[in-house]
C-alpha cells in the first residue's frame, strides 16, 4: 500500500487514477533509494524514468482535455502548469553540481511530493469533474 496515496486524490477517472498511482509509486521508489543512501542512483536512474512517465501521463491528460473541447476553459493554464513542472525539475538538475547529490535529491523529493499531490488534489480534480460531467473517462 502506498504511503503517499490518499483517497482524497482519487479523481473518479480510471485512467487518471491509475496513472497517478504509478507516479506516486515511482516517487516512493525515489524516496526509498534516497533513504538507502543511493541518491546518485535515484538521480541518474530513477529520475529519468520518472520524468519519462510524467511526460506520458501529461500527454494522456492533455488528450483528455482536448476531448472536452471548448468545455475545458483552463486548457492553456493546465498545460502551462505541466510545462512548469519540467522547467523546475530541469532547474534543479542544472544545480546538481553546485548542490551535490544529497541536496539535489532531497530538494527533488520535496518538490515531487508537494507538486504532484497538490496538482492531483487541485488542478486534476477540476479536470476530472469536467470529464465526468461529459462522461469522458478514458481515451479512445
């Protein structure tokens, strides 16, 4: 059972909920590596995998937003929030040589926890309500 997943994060859109659980699971693996003193491995191996999955998830979310068409008034804002996630991660990665592995991993961990949980609980809940209102629960 996930330490970070809470029922309040459930959106009711199966595709989103499943992907959110995967994301949180990967963050927990990142946490475990850091706790085991493997910050270098967390940053070099797991972070790229996590970013790749986040990119996939954001793409899927954006496809769902497009299915809403003009009904989703916050499309540009939501997509900008997705871009800002990657901008911030890249900024932290760029400071790795200055901060060192431990500090970079700890800052990344805090950011991942805060951002993803806040994003799911806020922005994604709004999207989910609109998707459910239009009976859109997946791609296809």
